[in-house]
C-alpha cells in the first residue's frame, strides 16, 4: 500500500530531521564569499525557482555569466538554459546594468562597478534525476541546472541561502555544509563542490540518523511509499559500514541519500555526488524479496561512488569544464569497478548470497559478450562514447548502437579479473582493495588530484607484482578475455561454450511503455535480430493477433523450427511488418560453478574473496 502519514506524524519526522541535521558539523570555511546566491520559490504551483546572486569581481570588467551544459555524474549535454526567464542585472545602487545574451547558455554583463546583482527565474517541470523539479509538495535542485557561474570565479568560495515555500517545513536536505547559526544557509569551497551537492526540500521524511565511525549518515526523501523503515535503516548501516571499510577512511563530515518516490515497483535511478546521492525510487514493494537485493546493490553502488569517482578518479573528472563534455578513457574503472564493488559491499554486509553475487557477475559478462558490440568497441572506447550513449542515443540508428558495449558491464568483469589476478600473484596477501586504498592515499589524500592512465596502470602493476599486459589489452582492445583462467584463480569454472537456443524463441526482451509493448533488447543472432527488430520498436501484432507480453516470456506455442511469423511493429511513427523465421541460434550462458578439485590457494582465495 502507499504510505500516507498524518500531519502529526509528519511534524514528528520533520522535527527529528531538523534536530538531526543540526548535529552535523559546520564548515570551517569563511562565512562570506565573493559569490552569493539566494533561491526562493514563492509560488510552487507556477513551477518557478527565483534566483538572486551577487558577485564582486576583482576588477571592473565585462563578465560572462554561464549555466552549465551538464551535471557531474550524468554524462550528457543538457539544455538547462532554455528554462531561464526574466533575467536582469543591476549594480550596488540597484541601477540597471547593460547585459545581452551571447550564447545558448551565456549572458554577458558589463560590470561598471564592483558589485553585480543578477536575478532570474527558472522553470522546473522535469522530475528527472539530472534536472530540477518544483511542485506544491517538494522541490528538487541540481545546482548546475539552476545557478550561474563566472569562469574566472569557479575556484572561489560560494554561499547559498535556500528559502523553502512558506507552507513547507524548513528542512532543506543537502550535502552542503550549513553556516553556523543559520537555518538554511550553506557554504561551498568552490563551484565544483556547489554543483556536486543536490538539494531536496518539501514535505520530507527523514529516517533515523545512522552513525558510522562517528560520522552521521541519513536517508531523507519525499513519498517513500510502503517500505519498512526499520529494516531499511538497519540494512543501510550495514551497507555504509561495509563500503567505508574497503578504503578504511571516511572523507566527509556527513552523507545523505536524497530520495524522491515514484509510483512504480522495482525501478530506481541515481546520481552520485561528493557526499550525497540523489535517487528516484519506485515506492511500491521496494523491499520485497524480488526487489530488495537489487535495491541494496543500487544503494551500495551510489554510496561507493563517494570513493570511486569522487575521490579515486581519472584526472579528467575534475576540476570540470561545465561548457562541454569532459572525456576520459577510464569510466570502465569509475563505473565498472563500482558495479563490481556494489556486489562485494552488499555481500560483505550479509545482505546477499554467494550465488546471487556470482549470478550478477555472470549477467554482467553475458550482457556484453552476447551482443555484437563486443566485437567492435573496447571498454576504453566505450568510456569516451558514454557521452553519446547518455546524451544523444536516439541520434544513432540501431546498427550504430549494436556496435557499442556498456562500461558498467565490461568494467565490472575487468575489476573482477584484476582482483583475482592480484590475489593469485600475491598468494592472497593483497587484493584490488589494496590498489583502491593506494590510489585513495596517493592521488586524493596526498596529491589532491586524479590519476592518469599511465599512473593507474603503474599502481596496479605494483600491487599485482607483475606486468598486466594481458589484462589491459582486454580493456583497450576487443580481444576476447580468457575468463576461465581468471575464474580458476578462485577455484571456479565458467561456461564459455556456445549453446543452441530453441528456434521457437524469438530472442526478444520486452516491457510496457504506457499502453504499448516496447522492445528492450534483441538477442544477438536470434530470429528477431536477423529479421531487423530493434530496441525501442513497439510490437503491435503477431500474425495479425494483438501482441501480449506473455508471448515473449516463453517459446511460441504451436510453432516449430522453420516456421515464419509476421511481427507488426511501430518505429519512428511508421507501422511496418517484419518476417521472422524461427530458426535456432547460438548463445553463451557464462554459468559460474566451483571446480571439482580446487587446490589450497584457490580455496583460500575464494574464501577470503567471497566469504570475507
């Protein structure tokens, strides 16, 4: 059922949340800055945020005030500036200052005197995790979609005051450091910190504060639904403890999950941030046996990004250029290793089984090996191409998309193989954990920067104690990995043989998009693939009969090998027929199972790796 709490209960949650937030240590930064923002929302029904900013430039000059075209954690070019209206500029005496819009996301202002005051409104009608939204019940802000920057001031400290709608509680949930003695005024050391700190406010609910090594962690959300709060709080503590123990250090003063519930089951999306993560979660049956492990892995993934991406990172991932794409070849480490670790974190927290972990690894490998893309794109190339995948996937046809892979899946497999390789070469005395700790200490703690490709490889080979030519060839080329060798290090076998699939199966994964049946995936070399069916197609009829999802979950009844069926589909608004010949095709299972007689080192590696 949906969770609706009474006004009295709501007040209790809000008061608790405010008390808990007040305990969070404040920043040691100065309480004033050269760049100051005030965000208000006097009438949420109009879906408008009002922003006022003041800037004191070092000298009189012409200034370019810009809005980012992307937000950290979501590798996509966005047109945030299209939502900006009612722009104005004034001086310290409140007199109008000359300005003009010089680009899609740029406003040029002539600063006659040192203080410049800018005001504008931003339409907020997009309930997407990488955008801004404002309703009569809650407000969600990605700062990069709302707050302007001046290029020469990106490294300067910033103050931000948020004024929630007056009918809401005062609680503003964010990872930003609160100014002492204020309700909702915050500081950021620079714009990278500001843009990496989303904001959630409204009719919120805060779960109890979770203390890990003396540091507060929270889960705060809007419309969380029917989940078991007590169970989630207890399990979150295990996830936080398990994840932070990998590195052995907590680099933030607070951590917060900011969640917005959506009326659906089993779906969630999120973006990692410096000391928070913003989430959209299906608020029905979230902790059911079917959904719980996937949800906990998702939370572990976003949490571990506080280390891997935000502190342990390729050198290209900060400081950022917010006017264009920020390319790197190493997202297979940043995203893929995080997929690998989400499984280990949840397993070490005793929230999933060994079999579930191995099945997830099997799925990651199968996801790219059983697609044509693994013949064409390396993990390094996929890392650069993720901007195309996230930003403009619809601008490429199905043939182009079929030549891609996921850095999440391939990177997970590479992280797994590197971990087992290190354990094997070091007689189980070292592991990938040691490499991650070393990168954290050297490049985050000591050098305060990201690593280059060469530096990552050097550190990996130091920990492994051997050259890693083969493994890095798997990352940088389309050479097929020797999975059997790496899994054998842990006393495991993996089935890489081709197996025939019954020709009565179409090879389609489909789901509902509104009232339409939409193709999610088409198995490589399957009858549907050979007939030209593409992801995103809507299936209307099968042999003149209305299509249903049940048809795609099992072999076609009454059909035999060699039969032909007609799929009526809708693609790009046009209806067409596809002729499908039901012939068998080959695929690989990548099933993982124990070796019959593992040696002592293999057993030791498996036990420390999987049983912890």
